[in-house]
């Protein structure tokens, strides 16, 4: 259970805010220690020079890491400790991070391209899937792009791990041709005849992706 990843995955650390908040620089890392839960636990939060965030919770009585925090245990006590730790992380995020719409760098570059060229922001329509952003042509109200975060196995049974994908609408002949290339998959959660999924993990160049965004945008005009 990676609590830190789940909370910070759509955030970018603003290093100018770390020492103001209370982080102490130690070589290439910034470290914050915080006592919580009636002085029974100590949270140690570490941010490296790339902005990656990790954490530890120490049981002060025995001076050892409180490992139940990282399990699926749902007892009242461990749930309260976990929630208190999450509150610390959320407060840190709200004070030292800039929020991104999406998780991965290429995805946020795609979003920036759409915003810069078409002045369109993603619409997040479903509470249960907060990472699913829809791009809608302002003239026709039709979708021309959808970004989703899913497990890679939904596209390829031999691959696992969280990825973000972009669905775009293209003509059917081009979809058939692209499906023979790396980085392209049959559309996830959309018509597989008219849409195609692109994995946003730098397999494809940003230029190649944005050219397909333009085609999709023009196709729904």
C-alpha cells in the first residue's frame, strides 16, 4: 500500500516552499519529522531532489516502523492511525505542491498542448474516476479526446502497473494501420472501430501524439 503515491500522484513539489513549511535539507533530500496520534507515532517524510516522496511511520514506544499501516488491515486502531497519517500528507500536499491534472509528465504535456492550442480544459465528469478527463469541441460539444488512468493489463495482459492513456477519434483505415505499431491499442472503454488508445509513457513522441489530437479535433468539428 503506497499511501504517499496515492496522495501525491497528481502533484508536483514546489521546492521553494519546503523549508518554509518545515522541511530540513539533508544532502540531496528534504526531511520532515512530525509527532502525531497523541504522541504515540512519528511520521518521517522524505522528498528527494527529483520530487519523489516517501514516508515512514515509527511506533515511538518500541522505536520501530509501524508496519500494519502498509497492509490491508481494517481494524479500528490501525485505521485511525492510517487516517491521521493521511491527514499529515494531505496537509503537506496542500502547502508545498502545485497540482497537476494528471499523473505523468507526458500526459500533462498533452494537456498543455490542448489548452494552448484550443483553449480547452479537461472535464472530470465522474466522481468515481477522478483521473478521467474529457476534452470536448466547443462548437459541436463532441468529445475529441479522453485521458484515463488504468492498469496496463487492461490493454496488454502481459503488462502491469498504472498508466495513463489518451483515446482519440480517427478514421477507420488509420486506426487499423496504427494498431500495428508500438504504443497503440484498441480503444479502452470506447468504440474500437472509431477510437484508438495511446499509452502516454513516452513510447510515442509528443509531436506524433499532438498530430493525432488535431485529426481527432477536426473529425468532430
